[in-house]
C-alpha cells in the first residue's frame, strides 16, 4: 500500500516537472522570438540609414 502511494506521488511529481519544463521552453522561445524581432528591427533601421547615406553621396557626386 505504501509503495503504491509512493509510486503515485512520484508519477504526479514527474508530471509536474514535465509541465514545468514545457512551460519554461515555451517562455524561452517567446523571449528568443522577441529578441530576434528587436534585433531585426535594429538591423532594418541601420540598413535604411546606410541606404540614405549612399543615396545622399550619390546625389553629391552627380551634382559636381
């Protein structure tokens, strides 16, 4: 009887641990997704500014 109870407690504990791991993975993936989006946004902004500078330089060269 005692062994059966311990087995059930162990199974419940394992179930809880697996759910916690799934939740942590989900949170990790969400955080990574947000970080990637921020980085992508920054890269787009930098690229846009570089293109603007190149276009300005091009205008200066053709005006002379």
